[in-house]
């Protein structure tokens, strides 16, 4: 069987649908041999129990995380791989992100209230008790309360960047994020470069001390990766790829829809 490792997916520790164990079992059922769970700003998925189960199932787990960063007006996601899960620096950054999100969620809910959309913070936290809460969770509650029909509508009308109820909250820079990933012995990759809207920002990001680029992403055809692979060759960086599987928040991103082969996986892990 062809070796496939999906290097980008989410569990309910951030805005994914499945528990870490359910995701691992799905990866096995879907024929993956390698996996990196990359929740937003948290590594809570990586329990001893999960790591033991991965060994039993014969799936190689690569420690992963997707950090939210800001550069100018653009939000940029940085994937960290193969770091020490016990790193104090990295766990501290996750903790700071949790505080950032708490502040930010309160501010977003306050703004929504002025549009007669009333969601209490306690309500949000008890509806999503497992981990890091972000805009997709707020969007789901807006659907449940009948204010919007889809997540897309919630982002387009209220929560998306620059929309009336958007609030970035306190932000972290790419440089400090890369520094933490490197201190933890890990490698830092630019996530989904296709989604960066401003050319100037992309140029700036590519000057950073990265180790690689997520060249294969989600539903983008493999031909789309050529441009990004050329940049990694020029810079002697590594290549990564993953689906960004979330479950119901992004139903179109199938687990394993983008992946890396054995050789690429080993380079990221080593
Ligand atoms: P947050 O972490 O709170 O900044 O939310 C980021 C998440 O929201 C990402 O995982 C995206 O998948 C999701 N997201 C961002 N923009 C949109 C959009 N326009 N429609 C649906 N989901 C989005
Ligand atoms: Zn997400
Ligand atoms: Fe992302
Ligand atoms: Fe993601």
C-alpha cells in the first residue's frame, strides 16, 4: 500500500469535530500510515493514551500544531512539527494563545450583541467544553440560534476579517512563533500559502526563518503545488502537505485529500 501521511488536521481540541482518538481511528480506516494532528494553538490532543494507541495501530504520529500569527493586516498560520511535546516555551505559547482567545471571544460576543445576536461566554464554553474556542464555534452557535444559515454566512456577514464583529484580539508575530518552535526542537512551515491574499505579505513571510512550506493543501490540485515546490527548492526548504480536515466545519476537506510520501514524512520527522 502506498505510504501516505496527512500532516494537517484538527480535533475537538480546537475546531475539529472528532476526538483525537476518533481521528486516529479514522486515519487508520482511511489507509494513512502517518499523521500529524495540528490543532489551532494547542497540543492537548497528544496524550500518552493517543500515542500508545498510534503505536498499536501502526500509525506514526508526528507532533504538530498550527499557530495563529498576524503580519500587517493578514492572519498567517504557521505549522510546527516534530517538536518536543514537553517544551516549556511551546506550552507557554499555547497558554498565552488561550488567554488571547478568551479576551477576543468576549470582545466578539460583545460586538455581536449590538446586532441583537446574544451568546453568553459561559454558553459558548459549555457547548464546546473540549479545547480552544474560535470563530468557527461562534459561527456554529449563530446557526443553532437561527441567526445565519451557514458558517460561511456567519464569516461573510459578521466574523470574517474586517467584518463588523471581527476582532483580532492580542496578536503574535511570526518571528516569536518561529523562535518558540525552534527552541522546542521543531520545524516551522508556512501553512496554506495559497490563502494569503496580499502579495506583499507573502513576500515578507517568505523572508522568514522557515523550514518549509505546506505545498500540498486540502482540495487544491497537485498541479497547484508546483509553484510552492519551486520556492522550497530555491531556499532548500522542506515540503509538507495535508488536508486541513476538520469534519463538519469544512465538510469538503476530506482526511488524506492532501498528504506526503514516506521520504518527505521522514525528512520532517528527523
Ligand atoms: P480563528 O482561529 O478563530 O481565527 O478562526 C480560524 C478558523 O476559521 C480557520 O480554521 C478557518 O478554517 C475558519 N475560517 C476562516 N475564515 C472562514 C470563512 N470565511 N468561512 C469559513 N471558515 C472560515
Ligand atoms: Zn480550523
Ligand atoms: Fe489554517
Ligand atoms: Fe488548519
